[in-house]
C-alpha cells in the first residue's frame, strides 16, 4: 500500500477503520472470556490473565487471517502497477559474471 511521494492517495474510511475492527473484535472476545472466568472461578487475577491471553491470541489470529486473504480487484491492480514500474529499468542481476560455475562431473 505504499504510494509514490507525489501521489494523492487517500485511504477509504473502511481502510482506515479496519485495524479498529480487529482490535475491537479481540477486545470483545477477551472481555467475554474474562467475565466468564471471573464468574466461574471468582479469582480476579486468573480472570485478568485469561483476558490478556485471549486478547493477544485473537488479535494475532485475526491479523494472520487478514494477511492470508486474497486481494480484491483494486489491490490487485495496485500490485501489478508496482510490478510494472519495477521491471521497466535494466536490472544489474543479469550480469554473466554473477552466475556460479557448474559443479564438477564425477
């Protein structure tokens, strides 16, 4: 999602609020777990530990699932545009001196 410095890219409201959705979902799951733990065990320390643990685990799982999602059409076009810009210029990796010699025959 990096843009050129001269670009007038404005993220949509949905893009801006997406991290808030992840943190909010993790917080709801954590609070639910903390309340259930507090009601069942009546131990405040154990409830806090469960709340923190569930918050972290749910947040990490949501982040991993978000990274695994297939990009939509606009994101795909943006990725292909960046690929086209990076392949326009000559590459230094095409030099013949950089290749390794073949292994010796036995």
